[in-house]
C-alpha cells in the first residue's frame, strides 16, 4: 500500500466517524458541552427565594458545588455568586 493510499484510507475513516457524530448529534435532544441534557427552569418570586435558601443551606452542610449544579440544573458560577 502506498503512502497516498494509506492517507486516503485514514481520511475516509475520519469522514465516516464525523458523519456518525453528526448523525448522533442531530438525533439527540439539546446537550451541553459535557453531554448532559439541558433543562432550564425559570424561577421567580417566592419560588426563587426558596430555591436560593435551599442552595445556601446545602452549601453550609458541605455539599459540593458540582453536585448541586447537576442536581438542580444550574451552573456552578450561579451557586458561587449566591451571598
């Protein structure tokens, strides 16, 4: 097998993998960068206050921010910004 033939075979393999990734991406629901499904929920008023108090209480108990962010569907930056 010549060098050009080997490179073409590798290129064909890369193209096949990329097409597979595009197909999987189109078939799945909206994902974040880490692969988790995004579910956004807008909290307002009384519900927002209760949610913030809940997060603050869990932080005081020593629950890691990453766990809280995944459990409640918020970013870790949001949790760190809470007073």
